[in-house]
């Protein structure tokens, strides 16, 4: 983190942003509080003032991502309002993979993979992740619902299922890219998913 950013951002936000980056880079439980403290340019006193434990920080990171998704400031904007914008939604995720040389998956998916195996004590983290994916799916679903209302989507199309397909397809594609270290999987999945949802278009 740049020195100017360290002085400009509140300590709590610096900790959350640093944690988010490290979680995505190396995994949630492979990241120690000391690493987060060092990366954020804060101290242990500040860290434990804002977060009682690591689980509390994970909740804060997920809240940070949810706020970004809801406000449209997330790295990939889920507020799609046209077929061209849907294409850009897929492309944006592919470009993010290229930016990091296919070494990182989705920040939500990374925590989600951990949350799937959490104990009952950490059930709230799993619920946080599920909520975020629900919001992403609902936002994409709004596009398909609007298209159906305008008569541009087949009546038999399930808007929520199409949205869920898009989200699930790219989550899986990002994991494949990370494992194989090639962007080809994401490009193929995006192409096939788009072809499928476009098959429901009417009058095009």
C-alpha cells in the first residue's frame, strides 16, 4: 500500500482492504493477523480495537464487498441493463484474471470456498457469503426480468436461473483458471454461458 494511501484512509478501512487482498491472494486461514497489520500499515492495538478476532474481520471484509456490489463500485459491476453490458460483465472478470496472471479467484468465492467447510461456530460467515451471491444473482436477474417484461426474452425463460447460471459459470471458470494458469477456461465458459442465455432472446 502506498504511503499516501496509508495516511489518507482510516485505519479500519486500511485493515479491511489489506485483509481482502491477502485473503484473495493466499487464502483466508493462510493469512495471519500480523500479515494484515503489516500490509495495512497499522498496529496491533488498532487491529484489535476494531476486530475482536479474525472471524470479525472476515465479516467486515464481506460487508465491504457487499456494500461495493450494492453501490455499483465493485470491481465487476452487476448492474446490467443491456446485452452489451452483460457481455462486458463477463469480459470484466476475464480481464481481472489476466491482470493477476490467473493466480487469484473471486474475492467472494475465495472466502466462500472456506466457508463451505466452516464449523457451526462460523455459520454466520457462510450466511454472509450466501447473501452476497444472492445479491449478485438478483442484480443480474433484474436485467432478465426487464427483458422479459419488454417482450425481448422468451416466456419460458427462468430469469433467476439464467442469472444464477452466469454467476456460477464465472465462479467455476475463475477457479479453473487459477488451477490451470490459463485464461482459456474463462473465455470458453463465458462464451458458452452467453450463447445459452442469448438463446432465449426474442426478436434478435
